[in-house]
C-alpha cells in the first residue's frame, strides 16, 4: 500500500536539522546560480530567529522498492519534497522595510500600515519539480497561515503569469505592488497580500487600520 505525501508542521530545531534538504528543494525549484545557494541558506537560517517563526514541510510518499519514491539509503526520515515558512513582520527586517517604503510611496502611511501593521510574511514556498502540479502548494500555504492571528499575510513572487502567481490569487491574495525590483534582483516582482483568514477566490479588502485609543 502506497502512502501519499504527508504535510506536517516542524519547529525551529527540526527546520535547522533539515536545512540542507530544504535548500536542495529550493535549488531544484528555483535554479539559482550555484554561487547564490550558500547565501540563501544563511538567510533561511537567520529567518528562524525572527518573531513567531513557523514552518511546514511535505514529505515524499513511500512506494514499493525500486520505484524511487522511498527515502534515500541511510536516510533517517522521509525526504522533504516541499516546504514553506514565514514569520511575523517587523521593522528592521529587510523585506518588510522595503515593502513598507514602497507602499508608502504608492499610497501613503495608511496603506502601508493597513497591510504591514500586523502581518505574517510568507518568506518561502517551494515544491520540488518532480512533485509540482499535484496541488501540494495549494495545501501547504493555507496550512502555514491558517492558525495565524495576524491581520494580513504577505508574500512576493515573480511578476508574471506563473503557476505560483495563479496559486496565490486562487487562495485569496491580491496584488499590492507590481513591477517591483528588490535590490540585487533582476526579474520584477509582485508583492501580494491577503486578509486572514484566507478566503479563496475572493479579492482582499482590508479595512482601515485601527487607531490607537
């Protein structure tokens, strides 16, 4: 009997223990220049220290011997085929500060505060290419953000009609910024936001941010 992929939450210690495997998934999905991979690994390690860090992974199914679906020889755990993580957005974080500044330029402080004043920032969502197109991302992102108490969730993705962009739109994320270029990156990005809890198929419509009483 063959089991399907399993989605589970992992803590910081397990995340760090699995970091090499997670970076392998990232590299297979994104195909960055090889020299950039160590830097991405260091960023992911640093992100575990951000407030309210949360991560989910999907492990590979187990198949009959010889199918290639089982763990690698000597592996103590089933291999990770997908992962996603995020954390509470806060001033002083590189992505948070850049997006806040861009939203202020676009629509003023109120717009930036509406989206970033109490936000969960989805930092990475990756599925190994061998397992893409099976609905794993559609399960993984809601599982990551469902228990969060923040008012909004934000993420960035390439500003193109990609499967990832369509996935996020289908989950209820809408464009906040388009054609945005993060420092040191070539392709333009879209910054997308959703009001929590996610409402798949509905465009995000946040109200005004609360004012201090």
